[in-house]
């Protein structure tokens, strides 16, 4: 799913892609949003850090419990007070909490 299509998701305020190191590669901002490219750059780095932590936790959980199925991670959401980010692969969409369906958004990012 390209960034323009991601902006069609309910509640989308911004869509972005980033490198494995967290460098912002491309972005689209909804007109009138307070988000900036600088905020998205920080968010992209945060996404890489969160992915690393979640992978560490999943690996540890599997090792300690003997249960499988926690890896590989397919995506995640970080929920904020007014807006959240939904991430899959190296792409994310910032969404208004009041307008988003998190499961549908993650599914849309994963299927495209």
C-alpha cells in the first residue's frame, strides 16, 4: 500500500516510510495537521526502537515459556492520547484515535 492509499484509511493524519535504521524516507501529511516532517522522523526512529524491544520480548517469552507463535512480529500500534501510530513493515500511519479501527488499519497495511 503506497502512502497516498494509506491516507485514505479512516482517521489518517500522516503516512510515512522509513529505513531499517529509522531514517524517514517519504511522508504525506494531511493538510491542517500539526504533525511535521521532524515529528515523523522522530516517530520513525521510535518505531524501529519499539520493533526491536517487541522482538526481544517475543523471543524471550518463547524461550522462557516454550510457547511459539510470538515471532515474527507482523506490526504494532502505539496508542497516544489523541492520536496513535499503526506500523507494519517499514511503513506507518498516524491516526486520530476517535476515528480509527486499529485492527482494520493494521490489516490494510499488511495486505497491501
